[in-house]
């Protein structure tokens, strides 16, 4: 079902009027985690101001250490929903487990499935029954074939609204957190009709590299970008090192707009 043979035209997903795929370029931005109402509102207003359409923010966080900040849970979802009310932005947030499926689906416009859950097949099967777009991040060590097969779980359950997100894979390189596999964009294009978004934040792990790799993500023909930004990256409770400041994000958005129109 993910294959171009089955569906020759690009899938266009309509998220309450924001179209993803088929030549519509979309930017999703916001902090890694929702930390407080103030932090998220400040981010949301800045995202809106740049013309980006979708606000991101994690309320349930998959952290390497169980002692790290795990997210605000439902309180974080409520703050996201409030930011949507105020700004009109659509929201995307991560769902980590089956247990919270209904709760997350009730608040969000797009359900994000994180890299670590890309092959959580029971979760993917349930998402097939949900009437919400799913953004499926590529697993840390998943091949493109495995990633498309994971998408197939959602599609075969009846949910045709799947967005793929390339967020970097594990390689031997240690200068960056992950290696953003931009090859994946043209490869996916040749194999599938599903939209593909590039996440240069997790793909590099270093804010200084995010602008260059964002522009590369546009140039390679992706359907959009997911970028982490934070009002004060040094104080961020997660992924501060890869988060742009608000002025850095605004500057990057100006450059992206020029480039996206040219590509
Ligand atoms: C995130 O988007 O903050 C995140 C945890 O992403 P990933 O699943 O790609 O690591
Ligand atoms: Mn993050």
C-alpha cells in the first residue's frame, strides 16, 4: 500500500487545511519538549510569526535515561491545545504507548511515532484504526525498506494518512549525534507516494549544523522540515544542544522560503 505501484500519485494529507505532500512544503517547529506554558507560548508565537504551519512539542518523551525529564504528560497536551487556539497552528506530538493513544489523539492534529517505536508493531496496528495522520520517524538503525514496512502496518489497518520523517541514523560517525540520511528522500520518492519530512535537528544533534542541513533537506526535494527551537536552548530540559534560538529560527525560515520557492 505504501508503494508507488499501488498508488502512482503522491499522497496529499490535509491537516485541517494544511496540506502535506504533493508539492506543498510544510515546516513543523517548536521545542523538543513542552516544559511550561510560558515556554511553549513564546515558541508558538515565534513559529506563527515566521509563517511555519505546524507546532511541535513533546508531552511524552522517550529519554535515554529514566531519570531525565519525561515530559508533562496530559498537562503538556493541554498547553499544546491552548497554543493551537491562540495561534491557529496545527500541532504534532509524540505518542509513546498504546495506553495513551486515545488521550493523545484527542488533543493532537498529527500523531508522531518516534524513532524508538518505529517497529512497535502492536502500536502501529492500532494506529491503523485511528482517524488522525501519523508521522512515522525512521528508526535509529532501520533500513528504508523496514521503515516503509512499518508504514505498511498503519496503512493496512485502514489509516492512509502516513507521513514519513527522516531523522538520521546511527553510523560510526561521532561528530554528529546521528547521520542525516538525505539519500532517503529520493529513494522514498522512487518507491512510495507517501510524503517525507526531514528532521535536521535529530539528524545532526548540533544547532550549528541545522541551518545547512535544513536547506539541504529542501534542496533534495522533501515535503517539509521538522526543526527544534527553544526560547532559551541553554536551559532546555531536552535537546538544547540541537535547538535553534528564536532569532536563528526566524533567519533560517527566511532562507528556507526563498529556497523552497526556487526548488
Ligand atoms: C523528538 O522528535 O523529539 C524525538 C524524540 O525524535 P526521535 O524519535 O526521532 O528521536
Ligand atoms: Mn528532541
